[in-house]
């Protein structure tokens, strides 16, 4: 029986995981073909068998990273029993080492994504999904009485605030509780939490 060769998807995942590890540990400047192939455990000719250029490897890895981030955020939102502002922050701010590494890799590649059309599309997709999720979670938070958004609530501003907190949490070595609390405080100031007045 002939031995099956791993699919492009399996190789893509191996390479993407290697890219995440290198970016998380050493930054964008350390991302070379040699390091990627070494970390992934694949020879350079084999990588080029599946991907015709370094740009293709980078594009595939960035798409993989973006998909993992969107999946993580959607899963955390779906798990919440009661949605409040703390849920909103918890969905978008990485809270463990694995998620911090993933977000660190995303933010390391984001400047490059701004100038490459195919990567920009992926980054825009993440931001679009985040914006939709923020809108859904805010609507749910108003139903539970945790918050009353101001008229003309700027979803882009809220998404930007959460992305800023996520970036900070992905690179700082201090406990994320301070970052989470700061993001929560900023949201509370902006969204004026609703508190029912006793009659």
C-alpha cells in the first residue's frame, strides 16, 4: 500500500505554526526561510514543492493566523452565558500564553498586511468579523442591562480599543488582569453602564 503524502493543508498548518513560534519569540526580523523550514521540520525544497515562494508561505500563514483568531473570538462569545462588558473584553484580549503568541504573530505581520493586497484582505476580514461580534455582544449586553450604549455608538472606536488592549496583552509580560481592567474601565466610560435606579 502506498504511503499517503501530507496534504497542502497539513503542510500549511505546520508552516503557520512555525511562523507563529518564530514571530512570538523573535519578531518579524527573525522570520527567514531557513528558520521556518527548520522550525517546521520541513526541507526548503519540500516547502517550495507546496508553495512557490516565500510570499506564498507568508500569505498562507497569515490566513491561518487570522482564521484561528476569528475562531477563538467567536467561540468565546458563544460560550458566554450572560453577556456583559467583561465578556466583550475577554473575547478579544488574549488571556493565556498560546493565545498571546497567536495575537503577537498577527500584530507582527499587520504592518506588512497593510501594504500587500492579499494580506490586507485577510486583516480586513478579521476586523469586519470583530466589528460584527462587538455589535452582537453590545446588543446582548443592553438586553441584560449591563450597558446602555450612547446614541451613535462608534463600533470602530470600540473595536479599536479592544484591538489596542489585545496588542498590549500580547506583548507585555505583566499579568493581563491590569490590561483587562483598563480595557473594561475604558469601555465603561465610553458606554456609560446602565444601573437601574431603585424606586
